[in-house]
C-alpha cells in the first residue's frame, strides 16, 4: 500500500520517522487551546478539534497521497482568529463560519488546476513578505502573552516587568528551548515546553487535576453549513475569508513542495499525486472549523521525520495514530496550556524561523521590496494579517504601474488588490 521498497525504506524507519515528526509538532495541541482561549473558545472544544483536524488531514495525506507530510492547525491563523473576534466584536461561532467558508472554497480550488495557478500568480516577494509578517505577528503575540511586552501610553508598547513570575518563567523556557534547538535535539519545542512545565510545577505556578481522561467529543460549532455562508454575508467577513484562504494556500503549498524536495519525492518541478496532497489540508480545514479550530496547514516540522528516513504515508499514519492517543491526555494539556509562559516560547521561536523568509525579498528593487515591507510591518503593528495583506497587495500594482512595469501584473493581482481596497476603505476591520 505504501510502496516501501520502491521508496527505499522499511516499516521500522517509517514508524521512527512518524514519532520524530509527532514530537516536533505536538506542541500545537497545547498552544492552540492557549491562543484560542482569548477568543472565548472552550478548552475541550479546541483541544479535540485540533486533534480531529490533525488526524483527518494527516490520514488523508497518508492513505491517499502517500506522503510523509503531517497536517494540523497552523500557527498565525489562530492568532488572527482571535483578533477577528475581538476587533469585530463577534462570538467565536460566527468567526468560525469564515474559516468554514474559506475551507470550502479551498476544497473546491484544490479539485481544479486553479489552485496551482493562484500560487504562480502571486509575486514571490509578497509570498516571502507574508511568511515573514506572520512570523513577527506570532512572535509579538508570544511576548505579549507573557507580559514581557506590554501596552504603553507613550509608545504603544513597552517593556514589561521582567521580575514577574510569568516573565521569568517565559525567559527561562525560551532559553532552555533555544539550547535544545542549538543542540539539534529532536522535538526541541515540545521538550522545551515540558522542561518549562517542570519548572512551573516546582515553583507552584502549575497545578494538575489529573493526567488522563477518556476523551469526549465536542459539540459541533457549525451545525448548518448553509447558515455559515449567510453569516459571512451578514457580518461582512469577506476580507477574513480571503485572508484565511490566501495564507493557507501559500503556506501549505510552499511547505509541501519544500518537504517533498527534501524527501526526493519531486519529479522535476512537479509534485506527483499533488491533488490528493493539496486536498488533505482543505478537507481538514473544513471539518476542523465545524468542530472549533482554525485553518490547518502542512507542517514544516515534517522535515524532521524526512531527515530520519520517512518517505511514505506510513510515517504520517504513525503521526495520526499518536495524535489519537494524545486525546486521552486532556487534563495534562489543559493545565499546561493555561500557563502562557509555557506556550509562548514556541510562538516566539517559530516566529523567528518564519522571519528568515526576508532573505528571499529583492531589497534592491523598490517596487518589489516596499510592498513586502508593508506586509511585514503592518501585520504585527495592526494585529491583523488581513490588513498586512491589504497593504502589500494594494501597493504592489500601484508601484508597478507608476514604474512602467505594468506588464508584470496579472489579472489575479489586480482583482485581489481591488478586493483588499474595498476591505480597507469600506468594510469593518
């Protein structure tokens, strides 16, 4: 089924690779509930929805695409979801309708060649700017969660009280995790959270009310898909849908290609069985939003499993199985996710990794560099991925036209620029 011999691998290697990938990405079942709690989403809802979406997406990748690429809710989208709820004064169930609609559109696009055309239509410099901007966005969130950075009347933000227990714990956790990363320890982010949790336990900040519990399925957040489309219209969530859609498309496709290249699965510039691979996160996003989690994405941490020999869907089948097992540890995860200082270092470090995309921007060409700069700057300062995208997509065609490079534009860029202009100028955001 997994064609192990054809891929030059065996069962033992694939299972070990699955464990490796799982350890590097399992932090999401702790971080996701911690972030979405700020939007009022109950812990068990997010915890189980995170696992359900990860299992569905990763199983699809394993059984239909036969790729060692795991799927789970992506960092950045969950933080953006919180800003949508808080700034537009929505309840979380309404906000999830935007995720669901984006997932359905994503699913339809994945069934056609249009999705691949979308990827090539977006300038590389904007893609890099989006990745870097989201990196700054989630790193900034991590610092704010722990009180290391606080609001300031004179300068918008300022340095918090570094002597507070939460700030000290976060700094300790950040240093510990960085050391594990520097030593190339597999699962460094997860091990860093465990180490920080141990410190929190002995300092009295972390308390447990049990460790293992039989999982209970959460109630569906979205019970009527038709009403979901109506809510998007009623609350003018078009920009939110567009933001979720664009980010998920770029993030997932880029990650899949990167991991597939590392695993030697690419055939020239094409990705064999690409349709099923691209469908994995689209299906997981649609289903996950109904249970109560934000869009899923292919995880770059899958490259850790590839580095240990993972080449087929048996690796991701193992990952899906381990996510199922983790559903029994809700009390443990709930206690840990309730301490921001334990989860924040992962956000900060992942953000630092994402900012590396700035090296792909042509900084010597103004009409390429400045739109990307606006994306990177606006996302953390406005706490909105949508506004960052809008600044970039609006400024890009304007600069191209006035520098005489209008021939480099395509109809898709122009349409997106118009949509984002309408979002910024006329719709609530």
